[in-house]
C-alpha cells in the first residue's frame, strides 16, 4: 500500500507499507509524523515503515496452502473485527474472506452484542467459536456463541463451532484458491490457525 504524507498543502513523503487496511495506513502516517517530530529524518522513517511486517497476531499471515492464505489476528471488539476483515477483503479481492471469531468474556460480549451485526459484512463464511471466559470462568454465562451468530448480517453463511478442530475442518472445506481465512481470538483458540493449516495440507488441491 502506497500513501502520500501531506504537510501545509504539499506532499512531503511517499510511504509504502506491507500491512493492509485503512487503520494501518493511519498508523503508518502517525508513526512517520511522530518520528520526524522527534528528529528522525523523513527518509529514514519511510525506509523503516516499508520494512515493518507488523506485530504478532495483528493480521499475521501464518501460511499459505493451495493458494489459500491463513491469517491470525487478535481482534475481539466489533470495530477491530470490522477493520481486520475489511483489510482482508481489500487485499485478497477478488478472493473471498472466511472468518472465525471467538468472543472474549461474557460481560464484554453481551455489552457489544449488537455491534457484531455488521462487523462481518461481505464475508463468505463467518464461524463463531465458544466464548473465552478468561477471568469470568466462574461467573454466570450471560450470552452464548449462538446469540452472537444470530446477530451477524451481510454474510453468505454463518455457523457456530465447538472446537478448534471442527472450525479447521469447516474452514478448509469451504475455502478455495485465492481465498483468505481470518481467525480472530484473544487466546488463539487452541491453535486453530495451526490446525487449519494442517487440514489444508492434507486436503486435495481444488
């Protein structure tokens, strides 16, 4: 992605970043402005931004099998989910985006439930895994994965899975060359990304 940095009505730098998405474009320009403000030359800052491959589990491409790209991401807030999936849709178009989402904590999921309605819009498949209770393990289960899935709109197919293994098989079965599989969770959901790559490796080439 190429970006133009403007200052007082003129372009002062052209920034190239390896990480897709409007939110990452904003981050790159903010990094440029901050480092220049601290005394780093614009040329050096632009060079460093161009080499940056992103933080772990933030749109982290974990592998590609049979032309299918598998991405690991930490997103759990609806706005983060939307930004991550929109970035994938832009980067892999005309390929499709298949999403797996594991909500985090019952209280947060319940409070943000309506926000997930349009967060997956445009995906071919959206799967919802069991809610990660984390610190709320011994508290009442006030919301379910089924309720999250029931809110999702604008997706060709929505489903619920009860394990990383079942998610991996469903994602691998639905994917085709050119697609991107985006797995979003706080805790990694029993290495669902690794399991999905394993299943894809064993699957026949489409």
